C-alpha cells in the first residue's frame, strides 16, 4: 500500500513539474503582441523617456529628472496571494538608481497608491532627495516609510507644479473597475507600520498626470480607468496608456477609455504601459500568465481604437525621444 501511495505521489509531482515547465515555456513574450517598439532616442533629443516596467517612467531633459511611481521592488505572486508583508528594498533601489543614472531626480509622482505604484516611492525619495507629489494616501504611505514631511506635496488637481523646465499637472482619474480590487480600494488616513501586506496599499486618489516641457508634452494614465470629462480641453502629443486589467473588462469600457484618454486629447502617439507582468523581477519584461493584461487580439483592437494615433510599446530602459 505504501509503495502504491509513493508511486502516485511521485507521478503527481512529475505531472506538476511537467505542467509548470509547460506553463513557463508557453508564456507569451512582448514580441507576440504584434505591436511595434518605439524608435530609440535621437542623438539631439532634448528630452528622453525611459520605461522601467509597469508604469514607472523616467523623463529627463538633461538637467532635471522626474519619475512616475518608482516601482523597483517586485514582490512575487505568492507574497500577494498569501498577503505577506511586502518588502521595499532600499539597497536594491539604491543600486538601480546608480546603475540607471537616476541622479538628478527632482520629483516622483505615483498615479495612485496601490503597492505596484507607491510601495517604493518613500525609499526612492529618501535616497534621491526627490519631492513626492500625490494624494493624501500617498503622503501617509511616504510618512510611514520615514520620509520628511517637507519632502511631500499633497497635490491639488488642475494645479501646476514646476520642476526645472517641466510643468506637472494632475487631473482626476479612476482605477480600472476590477472586482479583484475590493480589498485595496479606499484610502490610508494615518501612518501605518511597514512592511505591510498589499492590502495596506489602498488606491487613494487616481490621477492622469500631464507633463509639459518646451520640447512637447505628454500624459501618463497608469490604470485602465477614467473619469468622464476630466481631460476636457487638455491636449497632448503623447499618451502613456495603462493597460492593467484591460483584458478582463468589456470592450465597451475599453473604447470609452481610449476615447477619453487618447481621442479627446488629440494624441499623435500612444505607448502602452502596465501591460507587462508585475510579478517578474525588475528588468524582466514579460507578458506572463495567468494575468495577461493585453493579448494579441486586444492589441489589435487597441490599434483600431487609438486611430489616427499610432500605438507602440517600449523596451526596458531604452530611451526614446520626447
């Protein structure tokens, strides 16, 4: 009997190992989307933009750097599913800031306060001296991480904030309406003890962030949600369009989303962000299963919806011109 049970256990483990191997081999790559990559930065580009996965973007005019989110520590899927405390790793963040030449960072702006946008914001600010711009929830999370209150600005929407030649304006927005976000809706109204599980990182307020510069302007929309009419009268050259959860939402929502964020702002180019798997290590850009935010069919639909704008994606840390 024991021998039979052992054989069944070994068979089960073998099947599990084979399934996991097949799972990893079948993971789609970014190339499988059939979406072109944006060209590299030109030699004379006055402003460059680099993407570090999810919706972390570094915008640099050679004098001043500003960044959205700053998500470097990458908790694994089990850390989230089991609601383990999530560790923001200052040593790793410091190494990456040095490696990526993030050495003139003036401002960091989380688009909302979920962990994949705001869990590292405090450590990035402490290491770089950058000013944090965000909601009261972002402010309380930053204070929880030990950031000096003088280094935190709670923003007002439709108000401009200037850093070097950059002018940053926050517009009211919304997170993608996903049922799975029930535990992380709401706000953080006080300082909390860190590290904490992902459920501690409530959304707070969500923003569409407009960045203007003498060289041009862009809009960062970090999540596939919108507030109708919020961007009325706002024009932009380039939109970074968040696709997190887009595959799980009705096509009608996607069309309305693109209309609000892209069509009405008359953007000429759209670059997809937050379409990669956020559970992979920093620097590993993959679509990943089982949470595919955008597949080949969705990419094809997005190409149609954004017309006459052109749709692109970016490679990790490869600079493009503004």
